[in-house]
């Protein structure tokens, strides 16, 4: 949550509330993608 607040939260620039919600959700999706890219790929041992 700290990373989200530091990177996205103070920068909500759209004036409409619904647009800000969409902007916040886009930020969450971007952060989740970065986290996903950093996770190791697991393979089941044979």
C-alpha cells in the first residue's frame, strides 16, 4: 500500500470523481503487473 500511495495517490489529476476512480484502478493494475513481473516462475518438479 505504501508504494501505491507514493507512486499514484498524490497524482490524481482528473477533476471528476468517477474519472479519479478509473485512474486509481489503472494505477493498481499497473502496480500489480510490476509485482507479477518480479515474481519467479514456478515449475513442478518431475
